[in-house]
């Protein structure tokens, strides 16, 4: 028999899917030590919930294999860096990569594209699999209002957003006492050079940006990475 918390979690997850189906935005949990995130099928909905300009660029979650392959086809990066990017996504590291000149960018990628660069991540998490499997991609951003720190718990998310915002509370599956943070974002240039675009929890966990970037540069698909945030697996 399911306990009360698991029943409530499943109900909230079902409600979140309904909101996403209706082109609204919801707040979703990530595994510790990641903070919560805002996702939607409509990029404008992400920005409206965060009370910022509706046309502000967002990132896109490329959690499904077909979506990821379409993204890789428009990138202007060396072939040997695709595996590194793919691995970084598996570590919940966000990526900023250049778009090939002259390539036709699908309209659904446009909200995540700015000045010839594409921002993307993989937000899937197994406890929320029913949500992530329903949508081939979702636009996303950290769960915070401008000027506020990203929410490290469901209660922090509820404090920052309006009372009618659906918050998928999975704190019972997270580590409340851990240091939490938004994702690190790496930048990959056309020559294949990796650099830190935005500091986050992954480079802090690795001991600094240089250590993280060195490990990524040495990465192969079969490598074991030492600063994977959170358990419970991918969706």
C-alpha cells in the first residue's frame, strides 16, 4: 500500500503534467545537490512564472534521444566533442554550444538560441519519469525569481512563487542538509575548447572549474565521473 506522502507526490506529478499539457509552467524537483527548476512546453510560460521579460532566452532540456540527436546536428562543434557534451549532459551540467552557420534551426529550438549559441541541458530524473517521458523536450530555468537564489527545497519554491504554482515536491527523495546549487554551464567553442560559462554545483563539487574542465576533456563514454549530483538515476 502506498503511504500518504507517495500518494500526494503522484497526485502532484499528475497535476504538473496537466499544467504542462495546457502550456503552463511548473516547478520540478531535481536530485540533490541540484536546486529546483521551472519547466514548460512554452518558453514564455517559464519567463512569466519567473516574472521576467517573456522573450528572454531560456535553456532547453534534451532528455529524449531523438531531440538530442536533432540538437547535435545543428551544432558547430568537433565530432570528438559530441561525446564529451553527451557525457556532460548525463552529469546534469548545462551546455552552451555554437550553432552551425547557415543551418536551418527548428523553430522549437529558437527560444534557447541567442546570438548563434544554443543553451541546453538534460533535466530528466527517474522519480519524475512519467513527466519527462511525456514530453520530448521542455524549456527550463532555475526555480527562482530575479534577485533570489534558486530554490533548494519545495518550501523555498513555494515562498518565491504564487500560491497556485504547482511544485512537484520530492524533498523526501533528496538530501535536505546537502549544499545545493544550480547547474554549472560549460561553453564549447567551434575549435572544441571547453570553458566555464556559469559556475554551479558541479564545479564546486569537483574542487573548482579547472578540475571539472580537465576531467571533462579527459572523458570517454565509459569513464567514471566523480561528482555526479544525486542518485535515483535518469528518467
